[in-house]
């Protein structure tokens, strides 16, 4: 069987989560997130971000989180600004547009937005009331290209959004990987300080399912739970999510798992750099995009699964490799052996 570098959710979940789910399986607990595990998980998240006045909600997936957040905070005539690589733009089947909110795209090769990127969008949407109103800036950390925001970059973006009365929403499907990157100087506390809303992704970092939405802007907290229920995201057996985030937040397991995934990706990246390989984007997270000869790609595909991300020219393409919390040395070393032999 081929080893998959296609994504970071091919495996189930960390054993600690399974053990706790089994131990509490026959307990009777309150439903809809009022169980003791969900309540404890939310407490632990608030402790991590050092913000007791933030609200935390647990939902099952990233698309669901994005849909609920954006449809909840925007008025019908307001819209979202996103990088062209944004998940809400390319990989959510028009979920945001289906709620009546337009997504305005900004072409970005590195997947990151800056104030200078957003200014032209605001300038081009002043024909009030004949155009949609930009109101929310959607970013991802790490981005869909594996790049990350540094503290100063996020602070500048946050300040710009406040000055222009825009909400700042961070998709954190791979937030653990972004924050534990060897080049990151951004902390979880600062993310909570600088965003209106963000979420901690569990699905791609050791959980069976689950994302933890954190609402820092108190003006956006009122009645948020109604939207979760209306969108079908309020699980009767909320304990399933609570147990997982409780375990992930204990002893920094969430961040340790992300660090492992990053380290495994960097082993492959460093081996490729030594062989003179170029990359589509300069990343230090668990996603890497090496540009290699199509003949070598064919050889690698005999042993591994991965996405051919982008055609570069007639002879070469960029592939996407993603490592996970459970990617072992055997697969990584085997991949490196083939690279060293064929390049």
C-alpha cells in the first residue's frame, strides 16, 4: 500500500483521545456542548489565549466553521475579502456565496494578505449603495500554500482592519502548524488579541473531527449559538468534540503534534534543498511544494500518494507534500532515499 502525503487527516486520531472516549463512553452527560468535557475544553482554550471574555464554540469541520462564522457576522449586503488561494474561495463548493455573501478575491502568490492588497478593493467599492460592502477580511494561518503570518504582519493587518471598520477572521485549520513553525514569532495569545474571530483546527492535527471557534470581539458574540443550531452544527453528543479538545489542550499536545508534522516535512525539504530543488513557496510548516522533473514524479508516485499541484513547464511540475501528526520516519526516509537516488 502506498504511503499518503496527500493530506494531514488520513489517520484517525491521537491515542489519548481514543482512550478518553472509551473511558467515558458509558457516562451520562448533558447534550449540546453542556457536558463536562466540552466545558473543560473551553476553559483550557481560554487559559491558553489568556482571554476569559472570549466565547468558544466547538463544531465538526473547517468548512462548517467558515460558513457559520461568516454567515453569522455579516449583514445580507456585506461581503468577504480573501486571497485567491483562500479555502472559502476554492474548496468549499460556494458555501459562502450560497448564504448570499460575495467573496472578493485578491491574487496572491504567497497566500497572505496585507493592508496594501486590501486598499484597492475598498477604493473600488465606494459606489454606495450599489455595490456590496466589504466587511470581513478572511485569512488563513498557515495558508493554503503553507506560508505563515509573522507577529508584525498580523498586527499591521489587524490595525488596518480596525481603522477601516473591517472584521478580521483567521481560518485556523492548520493554526498549530503555523504557530509552531521554526520561523514563526507569533503566539496563540497574540492571535486572540489581534483577530475578531479565529478557530483552532483539530481535524488536521490529531482529532477525529472538530474545530474550536474563538470569538474575541464581544460585539459578535451575542446570539452566535443560534446560528450554530440553525446551520445544523450543534451536536447532541457534543462530548465527542469536548473530549477531543480537552485532550489536545492538555500538556500542549496540540502544539507538540503540530511540531512533529512540521519536523517531518522539513526533513524532506532539507534533503531536497541539498539536491538543488526549487519550491513553489518558501514554507516551514507541514506543507511543502517542491518543483521536480515529471519523470521523477512518476517514480515517486509508484510508492507514494500526493497531489501534482501545478504544471511549471513541459518537463517539471510542483507537487504538494503534507506530513501529519503521525507521519513516521520510515515513510520520510524512504521518500528521501528515492529523491537522493533520482535527482
